[in-house]
C-alpha cells in the first residue's frame, strides 16, 4: 500500500486505460473468451452527506473502498483464466495468472494491489502463490452479509496455498462424498507488527452425488496469526523482548492448536504457555442444499470458535445462520434471481467472565487479542464479518480501549438481486443490528443501527462490454455516523 501525490496519480489515471487499450478486442461470449487473456477497467466516484463512507458502499469490498468521502477511483485488471476442457478427457495441467491495480483519490490517496497471483493445477489439485479474492466458510458467496471469519472485507493477505479445486468426488464412495480441502501459509505484510504470519487450513465434505436433489455439507476452517515483533510489545508480559515465538519448532503447535510443552521459556512467556500460540480462531460450518423447480435453496450455519469452549459449542448459538435461494432456470427478462436472509449473533462468547482454572475459561472476546493489538484485522480492516468493526469506523461515543469495541451483536439481514429487461440488473441490501459493546466494556444501553443499499448496473446497448453502475446507501442509527451517499462508475471489459 503506497501513498501517492496527486500528480503521479493523475498520470496513472491516463496510463492505465491506454495500456489496456492495446489489448482491446471486440466483445465475445464467455465460452470463447475463457481461454485467452482478459482485461477490465473501472472509473468512478463516491459522494456522501458527510465525510464518512456509508457502510454498504465499503463493506466486503476487499479493502479497496476508502473509509472517507468524497473519493474517486481508477482500476485496471488483467488475467488469464484456466482453459476450458473441450474433450471428454480432462486437461491434466494448466496455469492461470491475474493482477488488479487500484488507485483511489480520497482524504488519503492510495495505490493498492488487491490481486497479483500465479496458479497452477494438476488434475484436481491446485498450487497458488500471491494474493487473490477468496472467502472462508460455507454460505452464499454472492449476497452474504459477510462470512464470520473471512468475509472479503480486508485486502487479501499474500499467501501460498495448496488445495483442491472445489469439491472433488471420492471414487470409492461412488461420488457420494466429495472433499474440499486446503493448506495455507501467509504473511501479514505492512502491518503494525512485523514478521507476523498466517496459518490457515480447511476441510469440507459434501454428501450427495453432484446431480442429487439433496446435498449435505459439513466442514471446519482454522486460522492463526502467529509470530511477529513490535515496539508496543517491549516490556510487556505477553512477549519476550518485544518478540513472539516464530521458530519453526513451534509450527506443529500452531497447526494443531495445541499448548506448548513448557509453561514459559526464553522464547515465550506464560501467556503462550497457558493458551495456544498466536491469535487462533475458526468456524465449524453446516449446510443443507435442495434443488427444486423454483431454484436452489441453501440453509447454512457458520459457528465461530476461538478456543476449546467454541469447539465444544459452549458459545452456541454464536455464529452466522443463513437461508439462500437462487434461480437456476431462465425465464422472463424481468425477474428475481437471488434472495438471502441471515442472522448473526455473537453475544454468548462462552460467558461474561474469564477463569483460567475453569473447564472452558469463557469471555472469548471475538477478534480482540492481548498480543496482537489490532486483533483479527489486516491493514486496518476487519478480516471477518464487517459488523465487528475497528473503533475508527464507529461514532466516537461508541469507541472503547480495545481495537474492536463492539463484538457482541445481534444482526438481521436481507438482500436480493434481479433484473429488469435484458440490460438492467439490480441489488438491494438491508441490515439492522443491536450492538452491546464487549463484556469488558459494555455499552450502557444497546446501540441500534440500520444500513441499506440500492444498486443498479446497466449494460450500455451501443457499447459492447460496457456497464454503468449507480448505488445509493445510507446509515441511520447510534453506532455509525449518520450518512447517506452514492457511487457512480463505468466499467469496460475485454
């Protein structure tokens, strides 16, 4: 992430479209363009009644939308997807690359690189290096309010990932069981703490053959921020000389989520000896899918955990529960295509008090952490659900001493998308939450918050591959600053 002055940014604004223009070709159907290089350019701007960007204009945008308004943006993307198999014999090896450059003019003008990756696949296995958009969890990836642990709210973390390409049926089960798994190592680059790493893994099972009307899903993901050093840790009781354990000999304990053998050593304090290394969390996910003539239904639950109590569901019903429907058949041009209803609750947290000697300890204090002062965030943005947000995003009266001042929430959410005619698509999002602060620093009374968004995308009929977007959003309540704003942008694809 780089700060830029206005003059170099203006030069960049002229340069990016010019470079993309070199690859400009007539628009073609998806079946033809999948095997060649593709590009996209965006230009747009935001305005608001105040200086704060409305919640649904910036949430789950991969950290690419400024927190302040007014603002302008220029974006350029270039990628080569995997080739499409054209014969009955699957392609054994293929490769893919991609990059996106984002320039924002705002209170703090920045140039961002949210995507830069190289991927290679062999049969059903993929090795990927770089940063790219990837959600964590089971749910509706199109309209969700934000998955509990990995929502797409922050800019992607650079990583190396070895994983399956989606769900891979197991032959010995006659394709009834399919496996989706991955193992990741990442770097928290440019953060407030230096030399900090990401460990992540996930394992999901799908029960039901690919063509079955009913399918069941269950799985778990586990994330850990570990290692690192920072000045604020010097002299503290949670680090040794400002450093957290980073030696490879501790990596198995990070991966397995186990306590170290010793209470404290020259590498770590009793804080690590009493718990597990790093800031660990994850979710246990369940889902049921049903295909009908009306479309596909998906009922899902993401159960959050931060320690043993969460793994044993002592903190139930904390997590994200959703019901999604999307149309699977073509029909009239004006229609409803997708609907999502979700409920997020994080108020239990295994109890209000922490007791180390207790069986389940309690007071999970989601996303906050005693060693990592900015908790489960990356470059100032929440990695998980955007409804647990840093203090700089809420009203001054709602801020507290911890980085995430409000992690006890009840939230209801409804979203839908559809189309009018052949060229106009629309999306709406509505959320209402009651916010209680934290167990350690509760709000005197719950703070109510309503946020909404209405957005439309118009395919310009005389300009192939060109789309005009307009959005209007508002925040009204006691948690976020009251604001109403909008976005207007133009997108061109090749």
